[in-house]
C-alpha cells in the first residue's frame, strides 16, 4: 500500500462527501453520477494504479513507473473531471465565481495550454535528472505524482467542458486539440526509446533485476508509454463526443423554441386587434360578435 496516496485519497473522499452533504442540506441537488465518477472512477483508479503491482515495482523496474505516469496524466483525470469538484466547490460557497477566478479560468480555459504543460512535464521527468532524484527520494516521487495528476486535470477540465463556465472553445476546435494531444502524448515515449543511455542508470545499477536488464525494462516502458497515451485518450474523446451531441440537441431545441415563438408572434400580429387586445371592450366581444369562433370541420 502506498500510504501517502491512501491517506490523501481518504481525505479527498471525506472532503467531497462533506461538501455534497452541505449542498443537499442547503436545499441544493447534487448528481449521484458525479459522486460515483469522483469516488469510484477517480480515487478508485488512483488507488489501483499506485497500490497494485505497478506501485510495488515502481522503484524496481522502469516500465511500471512509466505506466503509472501515463495513467496519472490521462486516465485518472478523466474520472476526476467528471466528478465536477470545481462545480461542487462553487455550490458549497453559494456564490458566483469571483473576478480573479474568472481571470484564472480564462488563462487555463484553452485546452492546448494544459496539453503542452502536461507533455513538457513528462519530458522533463525523463530527459533530466528528475527521474533518478524521485527514485532516490520518496517525497519527490509523491510530489511528481501529484504534479502529473494536476497537469492532466488542467488539460481535461477545459477540454471536456463539464463544469459551467468551461468549454468556451467550440467543439470542433476541442476535437482538433484532442487529436493533436494524441500526437503530442507520444513524444515522451519516443524520447525514452530514442535515448542512447539508461535513464537513472546509477540508481538501477544498485537494484537487483531478475530475468531482464535495465535497458530492456526501459524499452518496454517507452513502448508502453506510446501505446497507453494513444489508447487511454479514447475515453476523453468519447466523453467529448457525447457532450458535443448533447450540445447540438440543446441548440436545436432552443432554435425550434425561438422559431415557434416568432411564428406565434407573427400570427398574433396578423389577427384583428379585438382578438389580440380588446382592452375595456373585451366584455362586449361576445355581445357584438367580435369574437371569432374557430372554424368547424
């Protein structure tokens, strides 16, 4: 068990649960589906990634840690974003976003910004001495996991546009960015495969490996990073596609309602004034035959 991740997960679930209870106690409503996405999908996948065999061998072999990095950057943030923690925070505060928050949202609201930050962070981990440093210092290892998770959420939050105020970018542009991100996500894996030396060689030199070498484990890790970065991006694309279809349905409904209202107004304008607004003479409409009866068939 990864104790720091376990403790942080329990605290996150507790805070989320208290927030949901406060919203409902105040007369508000909160989706059960959003809670399930956050707790089961988000926190559950986080614990599965860090407390399974991937966590056990993350400091022994290269590829389990590489797989962890990709999943923390792509898979877990999808479920956490669908849990809508930002919207829950605003619901608890019962106040609209402040001007400073709007400025922050404006800066971070373009999905390509988060994509570039996430890919750059993963490149720095494997092209500098960062990887060896985090293997030697458990605190830095946990901090790196948190940074990857935050970077992934920073990309997927505006891309999916689940919370109100996000998703200002049009759906076609977001779909193009999602496709471009799939290409960018392969760069760290290609960098790992293309390096001519063993990453964190001095660390793995003191680790006993059975049935493989550090170079072989690194090649496996680079290949897994490329495959997972493309495969795990499919859930985000699916969520984006569903949101796009629902948005089109809502727009079509609004347009139909607006056209119906215009048609009703035009029909009202074409009717006689004593049928539209008889005023003080309304009580005499029936007496003098002003009221026009509907035609019978």
